[in-house]
């Protein structure tokens, strides 16, 4: 049955419900949303209607002016839509912390459900996770994917080898356990250890278990740079041979040298879809991916480019000292300053400079460097004080302009301004717009749940996607650039991910569906977060309903923790 057909039948049922209520005089709603423009999630034009909610469900949509409710919301001038479903997020850590479990940075954007366990890291202990999260209380709903990487590490550790038949059987057993306990599918992170060690055939064998339960396979692919086409072919093959619905998650073609290749990638996915493979993608609405300070002093890891040899002294010893969380700020600053001073000395020594160059450009056999994976043309300067003129520029372009080797330019910058912040995986906005124009592309964030922000909190430099993704879609790509209509953008964030997950009772505004609802002002919805001040709440959302209860009222958090870890309503596996 099409979403439009379900809406029509739901509306007729609503009218019958209202007629019965009038006849008996006994029916009240718990919550009534009046006078709003209802955009139901199907992609159809909005209509002016009221929405009646009882318990956790929508029970009526239509002209409900004669009806009463325990609480009434006047949504005049506002859009009433299904709550947004973020198909790729990482709130797991926040859901274990009382200060962050509200997931307010998502709620305030109208998000009511987040998909967790992405990039291969999702636990296979789904029942235990559900108990723990709901005992603490979570602000949004969650749905969970078991992580291929987590399962492989449980069985093989991080060994770079194929599993034995017994080990493969154990991996399949753990995935089966997760699916039986309520996982919606399996994720992978094939750029990362240990997923990078798995063959396509190994993943297919494990994913077949997911297919038995009607689940999805969502992959952070092996390559999002020069090898994106081949990596996407692998995702399509896994989906086709394992009998699962496939998702190329946070779809991108990064590196400036690769810009313009999105059309070929779209044609590849469309060809697979045309032959019956249920495969799609999601993307987040930013043209840059993760990053960090150009010199990651504390971790010497991540996507930032300037990683030193792990055992090079005195840097390893200084990092160990910096790992002490009880260290006074004054001592921490002194250690960081010494780290940079020692690095300046090391870079002036020809032999040590060559060691550092190799670490930055190559890495190790087990862990290729970020630059080896991404290239200098992936790095965008996003925050700088001393070198403010470089903000918005790509490192390879800076080097070309100076007629210098990019490593030498970066080496100067790490000494001159070690906290200069770069984003890796810079993309073409034209490519992004082309991808966003495909009707099978869902919209996501790749962000996480953060503690509630207080006015006195100092600005935090980070990626803004955790606080701004859904609002940015509406503000930038609907209102400003008109890449999507409002109705289509809402569909991409509601019924499309719900259909992909086979989440039968969410993602639409229709009688009988769960009451997860966003009420927002499309003219004043804005993403405020920036790299320089990433933890700023978006604006424009007036009300958010989660499972029938108000979590956001008049733009303010009510304190409600009414979310659930949702599990599929499925029968026995095929």
C-alpha cells in the first residue's frame, strides 16, 4: 500500500472516529494540534488540518474544531510534520550519561528517532542496551544496528586475517542474537580496524543472517575518496547477494581532485536499483566531514593530518602526561607548549623531519595515515586566528599558490598555529546538490548526543552537524537554495528512512501511527552552530511530540525523557 493510500484511509478513519465521538460525547484527545499546515511525510502538498492524539498515537486528522482535548496547541503559521528520523547518528555515549541522554541538540531540531550503532561499532547486546538506556531515560527514540566491526572484534580481536569456519559461525551467531533482540540490521565501517580486514565474501556471509530477518545493511564504505566507485560496487554486491536492503551511508566523493564524479556514482546506484537491488544512500548537509586541530596533540590520531610516529620521544611521553585528567590547566598548557617547541626542534633535524614526513604521508601498514587515505586536497581550513586569511581554503591549494610541498606548508602551520582547525573530506557543493536531488537519498547528521548547553558554557570548536543538520536542510537546501521542496525534504527525513527500515508505524502523519511530531516555523528555522562555536541550538522548532508527549513546548525543553529503543515488530526469520 502506498503512503498516499494509507493517508487517505487514515483520514477516512479519522472522520469516522470523530463522528463516533460526537455521537457518544465521551471522547477527548490527550493532545490536539490545531490550525497548522500538515505536511504528512509522503511528499504531497501540505493541507490545513488538526491532529488529535490519544496516549502515544495519532487518532484523528481533519477539521477537529468541535473537539476538546486535555491540552491544545495552536499551530497557526507553523508546519506540522512527522518527527524527523536521523538514519545515521552516534548518540550511544550520550545515552549513557544523564546530562546528555535527553539528546536535546536533536530534539530541538524536530528529530524524534535516531538510528544508532553505525559505522560497524554497534553492540550486539541489544536487549541489555534497551534496558540500560530506558532505565536512565532518553529524550528521543532510537533504533539500533549491530556493528559488523564490533562482532568481528569480539570473535577475532583486531587480527588482520580471515576468520576460521568456526569463527565465522560465531560471528553469524552474534548477529543472529542481535537481530532476535531487536536490531534493525547491521552496519559496517570498512575504512576502520577491524572492518578493513574483512573480505567482501566474509561480510556477505554474515549479512545473510540479517537478510533472514528482513534487516538492512548500512556501510561506511572502504573508501570515500579515490575509490568511492569500487567501494559502492561492494555495497551493492553485499546487498544483492546477502538479500538485504543496502545503504551507502554519509554518501560523498571527497578530495577536490575527485569533484564532478557524483553523476557517475548516481548512475551506478540507479543501475543497481533498476535491476531490483534495494539500495540507496544518506548524506549530511555539510560539504566537509570530520576533522580536528591540524596537530592532534592529545590523541595523535583521527582525521587531522599531522600525526607523529607513535613511539617518537619526547612526544609519546608528553602525550602520556597529558592523558592525566586531573592535570591542572596551567600544567596542561605548559605541556602542550613544550610539545610544540619540541616538534619545532624535531622538524629542524633532517633525520627526524624525514621520520615525521613518512608518518604524516604514509602511516603504518596497519594504520595508513589520514593523508595517505584522504590526500592534502581533502583538508579545508575552518577555524584559525593567526592565519585567519586561510579560513575556507584547501591545504593543497595553499601549497600550490606558494609553490611548495604541502607537507612543508603543514609543518610550518603546526608550529605557527597548532590549534588551527581543519576539516577532512571536503566535498563539492555541486556534487552534494546533485546527490540530494535523487529521490532515494535520505538526510542524516553523523552527529552525537551532547550534554545540555548552558549560556555560561564556553564555545567549543567542533563539527556543527550534531546541532544543525536537520535545521540546515530546511534553511539552506529548501529555503535558500531550493534544492528540495519543503514537502520533499520532510519526506527524506521521515517516511523514506521509515520505509527503508520497515518501521511501519512511524514516519507519516496518519491515524494509527505513533505520535512523533515536529511543529516548526519554516521561515525562521536556522542552523546556528559553526565550527568555531559548534554547540549552539538551532532555532525555529516550537513543539516536538515524542510518543504522544510534549518534549519541546514553545521552543523550550520540558524535561521529558519519553524515548524508547524501538524494536521491529517482526515474525520468525525467513
